């Protein structure tokens, strides 16, 4: 499972589910999903977390250990992660859809209320997603966060968006 | 001949930090760089760095160079900067010769820190000298320093961090990346970088290498094939990519020529990416008046290059007779930082290389 990931760069659904918060937590409001599967020397997520949800690292090579109950879904870690491996998921807004907040460093930025292609972890289209908000404040240091609404059944598949001609093909 | 307390050759992340560290110890520093600007590779690194706060994690490389230049400016009374200056020779007695602008010069530093970095390795295949075939770092310089796209469609060769990051930045610049290949069976760079580009739809083909480059006047097609366990191409597995750019990112070689010339002991250590100087834990070479820091002493990340620079600058200043008031504390802190950066599985190769370098194995 891990081996395929290291060959192709695409996480298997099992690996993805292993880092997702429980569905009850997702349904209560925004919470961070951290897809950092490898021990590398990096700790800004833990130092950015003001809620004490991401435990301070003992060794800088530690993988982030997040307490979903303490996570407030503030999103500070999302734009701080150099690997862009963190997003927020929020299942509190409707029965049918979930809202993701993903880091997105490409131009042009999407516009609110646009419908864009939703992509999975291999960059394949999995349908349409609606852009709710584009957040691009100075503290994010040029890593805008895009709030995207997508059907709940795509929750474990969704990871990226595609706008017009700024991506391959 | 001109006397200098601490000379630093190369103004990249290691050299800048060495200059700050030596100047803050009270030594007069002469910092030389062959480019018209300081910062080395930092000035094209638009991505956020890994590491911890002490190594400016989560800050973009381009901004780290600004931070370091500001720190340098705080010691401007103690630091003289010579840009557009190429050091040509470092002799056994420590004398440096070089050319600054059009002027030839010689100087005699008390101590020298060599932080010349590394250069990109090449890959041998038929047609590899065709226009359109770049080192990945060169393509990155073209687009991020000069604002020039290297081409329209790229095949990246090498799935280490540089190959993955440059692929991502090519896409940010609006260039199509048709794929990333690597002869190794696994992705060598951080998986977060791989996932970042993979979810944009760029395929990563491990276990593949370039068979040949095809084109009349410049690159038109790249043919790749699968490799066996001995990294030899397998007939019948060829795939063709219609690309006008091939980026080669198959590693870096330390630029040790000056150190070699000076008579420092040099060893060939594959884990450190080639010929490297033998250095002690403070980055002093086998000559007590020559230090080496950054990629020239073993290719690693910029985060460790910066800490090595701070450490070498601190110790070089002390050798020159300028002991920082917090010398012991700082030295221990730098050692701890370097050790922590190398402690994980990604640092295993470096740890093995350093053990070889120190253990006298050849």
C-alpha cells in the first residue's frame, strides 16, 4: 500500500481514510486533515497551531499528531504547511455536501460561485465543485485558501480543483 | 598583499550565514560571490522551506535571502561584499587569487570559509547536448530569476526534491509538465511534494530513464524506457513524449575545486554526492585555516547549509582570534540543529556519508 504511494505519489483510499477525522467530528464543523505520511524534518504546523490540537514535536522529524477534538478548524496550519498537505473539511453545513478549504497556489484564482472541475489525488476529474470563498490574506504569504463545496460522497476522493487552462491539458 | 581576517567564498545560504556569524563575532569579513547578486540558489526558490523556525521554515527561499541580507546589513561595518567576483585560486598557504570585475587581485586571509555550493549533474544519453535540454536548476533560474519560460512542454528527469519542486513551479509559470521520470524504483523527494504535483495530473514514472532525445535543430521528442534492477534499459518498453524541454535533475556535485587545490584532504563519498573535503564537527577542513560549509561539504538541503554556515563562520572567526561572547552556547545549538535535521529517515544517507568521511573508509 505504502509502496505504491512511494512509486506513484498517489495515496491509496485506505491511507487517506487513516488520517481523516471521524465523521461525527466532521459533521460538527471545520477540522484539519493532515496528509503528512513521511518522517521529514519539518514542524511549522505544530508551531502554527494556537489551539494546541497539533501536539508540539519532540523530534523535528515527528509526523503531526492532531487531536481532532481540540482542532477549531481555524486553518492557520493550512497555509503554513510547506508541503501543502493540510486541508479543512466541514460537514456541518448540509446533509448532501461537505466544504473543503484547500491551499491553492496557481493563477488565475477562481471566483466565488464559479463551478470548477473537482480532482482526486491523481488529478483525475471526479465531477464539479462550487467555489464558496477565496481567502488570500497577508498572513497566508501567497498561499491562498479556496473554500469548495462538493457532494458528500466524494469526500474521501476530492483533493484539488482545475480552473480553465492553467493545468495540464 | 592585502590582509583579511575572514574570507568567505560564495554568498549562497551557507556563505551568507557564515558572514553574519563571523562578523557578529567581531571579525572583519570579506564576502565574495561570482554573481551580481547574493543569495545563491535562494533567489529563485519561490516555495516555502521545511525545517523549524530557526531555519526559517514555512518562509519562501526568496524571502529568506532578503532576511539574511538584512542581517548582513546590521554588520555592514564589519563586512565587505565583493559581487561579480570569481575566486580563481586557493593556495596551500591560504593565499586567494581572483578576479573582481576586470581586476585581478590577491589576498591573504587569516581564515577562509569555502561555501561554493554544488553544480548539477548531467545524464548521458544520445542527443543530450541538444537545445531544449536543461538542468532543472537552470530552467528554474530562467523562469524565476529572469522571467523566461524554458519552453512549452516539459519532461522532468528525476523525482528528487529539485525535480518535483521545479515541476510544480513550471506549472505555476504556465508550462505543461508531461511527466516526471526517475530510474530509481521509488520517489526520492518528499512525498508531500510528489502528491502536490501528482494531484495536478502529472504522472510520475519510477523505474524509467531516458533512452534518447530526438530533434532536428532542437528537442522535439524524448524517448524513455523502463530499467531493470541494474538500471539498464529494457527493449520494447519505450514510450515517446512530444516535448520541447527535457529537464535533468539527477543530483548535484559539490564544487570542491578550490579546496582540492588548497591541499585539503578530499574523499569520494557517494552518500554526500561526490568528492567532498574531510571536515571536523565544526566544518574545519584538514587545514586549520580553511573551513567548508553548505553543499560543497556534502549535498543536503538549504536548511542544513544555513546552519553549517553559521557554525563554520562562528568557528572560523574564533580561529582568526575573534571569539563570540556566546561561542559555546551557539556552537552547541548549531550542532543540535544539524543533528535534528539529519535525524529522520531522509537523513540516513547523509549520516552514513559523514560516518564514512570521518571513519577513514575510502
